[in-house]
């Protein structure tokens, strides 16, 4: 007979070790397997009892022990199934945005014009401006602010990944409840409640003639450029080097290939770094922001060797480098993201 002396203890230790719906389901599967084994033990004990008269007492004891363990396992199984049903009923719904839109400069201006015309008979329309690297909870009088905003909106606002800050437009009736992430950093956190939304700060930022240095990094092809007015590039350069494509095979061949690819990437970085330094040295006094996009890990490697006091903005935009349409890089970078909550 298969020994199951520690079944009940194992059940308790497993239950304490795992938590959550998946762990409970895993535990139930294992318990069901144990129950099958214990049922086999009971059958074996019955057969031994029927065939052996000499070991009758041992067979009876074995049968009783197996039945007790089987009963204990079945009780634990029902308990875990009940726990699983409770967890399924209490499982929170993951919050998500209703929609995320990308707005170019013209679309963003039209959006601000529309939302600035919205009116309320009470001073209940909230405009919340959160500066880069700050949060709703760092704004002045944040306790008064967060009391006016529902918990779901607060949670979704905190989830937004941005290096430039954001503006929340919020009405208590949820007719308007959305966030705009600008392409350039907001410098000050503040909020106000009025009969209309305040859009001037965001509009001024979008229409500022900021001097922008751009670094777009991809393995094998990168771009550096400078624009005096955020409209077109006044100086730019595409840096192309030979970088091997990724290797799909395994073993020694793959390791050797990856080492050679790493060397190619290092060589590419060595070519991009002086190009960026040259732009910064020539135009740094006119540069307000350094926008970095593409492979941010490679970009950070480049920035380790670049000393500058220019404010850096990391963009998540997927930038395409087109030799015959360089100005489109600015269009791809200077966009707003609109989150509908």
C-alpha cells in the first residue's frame, strides 16, 4: 500500500504556501490526484483483507487509516473549492482607459479650443496640471483636490507613464474626464476649479518656439538634429553603421554571433556619441530640451558619455527615420497623448 502518512500535513502546508486564484486551482488539482491515490489505497486494503486471514488486523488498520486520510483530503478539497469561489466573486476588475488617442499639433489645438468652450453653471470643472516627475499627491492642497475626484480616476492618473507631466480635465458628472500628456514638460503643478476648463498653460506650451535637440537611437541607424523653433530642423545627421540582425539559432554559433553583434552596436554608439556632442557644443545655448527616443537603453548608454545641463525628455513614440522626410521626425515627437478615463 502506498504510504500517505503526511497527506493532511502537506495539504495544510501547501495551502499556506500558495495564495490567489491560480494557486488555489493548482492546489485543487493536486488534491484531486491525492484523492485518486487514496481511493486506490482503500481498494488495496479491501483486497488484502479479503485474501489474507493471517494479517486480518493489519489489513483492517490499513483500511481505516486510508479511509481517514481520504475523508480528510475530501474535506480540504471542498474547503479550497469554496475559497476559490469566494476569490472569483471578489476578484477586482482591472481599471483601464476607455481610449487612448494620439494628437498632432493641429489636432491638439482643435481639441483645446473645443474643451475650453465647455461650461458649467457651478465652479465645478477641475483643471489639474501635474509637472514632470511629480504626481497628484505633490500638488498644493492635494487633500482638497483628491476629495473632489473619484478613486478610479485617481488610480488611472497615477498609472500614466510620462516624463512630461499631464493635464487632467474633470467634471464631477463625468461628462468630461480625460488626461492630456504634452510632448514637452510642464514646469509647475497646480489646479483650479471654475465654470470652464483652463487650457492656456497647455496651449502656450504647445505653441512655444522651443529650441529642441533630438536624439533617436536604433541599432545600426540613428539620428541627431536641432531645431531653433520646433518647426523644422536647422541641423541634422543620420548615422548608419552595419549591425548584424538578431540570430535565431542556439549554441556556440549564437553566442559568437551575439558577441559580434554587441561589438557592432558598440561601434555604432561610438559613432553617434560624437555627432550628438557636436550638436550640443554648437547649439547648447539655444537648446531648451533634448528629446530622446528609439531604443532608450542604447540612448542611455550614449548619454553616459555626454555632459549637458539641457533638460532631457524621454519619448515613448516609435520614431521612423526617413532620409527624404526628416521633418516628419519632429511631427512624430511633438504629439499629445489623450487618455479618456
